[in-house]
C-alpha cells in the first residue's frame, strides 16, 4: 500500500502549536501515523461532511482523505468540546 502525504492547514497547525507539550507530542505522532494508515482503528467519519476524526485523550484531529492523490489534509486540531464546530 502506498504511503499518503500529510498536509496540515495553517489554522490547524496554529491550533496544534497552541497545545500543551504532552498532547502536542501525542497528536503530532498520531497525525504522522495517518501517512501509513489514513483510516486507523477508532477513526470515525463525520456526518454531513467528507471528513474523518481521530481521538487522542480529550483532543481531536479532524481531517479529509483524498484517495485519488494519496493525501491526508488535517483541517482542525483541538479539544473535544471545540473540534467539531
């Protein structure tokens, strides 16, 4: 299986940088793992959009999978109470 390239929107990168060190490290590792498997165990497709979500503790990563060009685009990174808004 081919590896996907992972792109992070500028707003999502800012959200990731604003997090405390431990969740930042954990989420960065999860995001990099999306290159090998864009649909890991536990990911959920969000209703009403072609987006997926993965969890890491109280934080969420919302992303789009573009299979035609083997790209994962990270759209949002944030605390679970704010990630889907």
